[in-house]
C-alpha cells in the first residue's frame, strides 16, 4: 500500500506539473503533458507537445 504522505506529495507534484504545463502553453491534453513528465521529456529538454 502507498503511504498517505506519499499520496499527498504526489497530488502536490501533480498540481505543480499541471501549472508548469499551462505556463509552457501546452494546450493539448494535460495527460500527455504529465506522461512526458513521467518519461522525463520535460525535465531537461523542451517539451514540444505529444509526438504523433
């Protein structure tokens, strides 16, 4: 089971990430943005929307 503290941290991280996504003007689905975060595409490189 995941600790509750961890879950709260996750929620906070999610909020920060969604904010950053909006700042970067990614108007596609937010899910794509978060996915890119998870794969580390936003962390270091510029993120140019979902690749099709």
